[in-house]
C-alpha cells in the first residue's frame, strides 16, 4: 500500500446508517403501489441501486419511475431515524486537516444523498461527492471507485475505502483499493 492520499467513504450504511429510514420509505412506497416488502427482503438487497433492487423484488417496469419519485418524496420524513457515524466523520475531518483528500462515493440518488448531507450539515468535509447520477454502473461494479480515483488524480494504492455492504466491498476490491468494512446492527 502506498501513502494514503484519499479517504473514500460509501454513504448509506457507512457514513450514515440509513437502513431504518430507507426501509420505512421503501415500505411506505411498496404499500402505496400494492407491493409487499419485509425487512429480511430489504436486508438481502441492501447496497443495490434502485433498479437492481427493483429487479430483485420483481417490480414491474411501469411502476419503477413513479415508485422512485414517490420514495424521494416520503424519504425526508424518516430522516429522524438516520444515525450519523460520528467516529468515521471525526476521522475524515482529521484526515482532511492533514491534507488528505476526502470523498463520498455512493450510487445513491443525488437528491436523497444531498438532502441527508444538508440535514447533518456535513458537505464541507468532502472534496468530492459522487452519486448515482455520476456513475454508469452500480456496485459491485467498480465504476464509482474508479471514477473517484480519476477525479482525485490518485492511484488505487493511495486510497482507503470505508464500506458497509458486501457489494460495496466487492466494488472497492475490483477497483484495487484497500477497504475497511464498517458493520452496524442493521445492514
């Protein structure tokens, strides 16, 4: 491993524990559109982009766009269930003061991610934020991490990724970046 020049963190489940908030927003959305969702089903799909999640849950193509819009609308009312990973944020802040670049690399929707960042007032801690709208492929494809390396102008051995999901860890691994898996009680 080379000298660390960048700390890259996933968002949902890593920097913020959004499991319960997201689950409740999806549960409300599924019920609204006549679908069922259990916590166990959601847990198995955790870390997938919306389309991958819909594929696994056999959501009809015609329902996907309206469901995505509906979920975006209801998600903020569940923000009170989101838990910030204070230890990781403290580490990121410290590394930034040492001249290390900081990045969020997520395939979450831009609107949802920025709404949560604004809710916690943490945007200024990051030099780069990549969201689902910035990448062509979701995790476990390494695209989001490769894109972060390019935009940060560093090599894979100069970065360290923080991830929580198996698909996210696989994504970092495929990009050739060392990672630390964050665990919590939900994901």
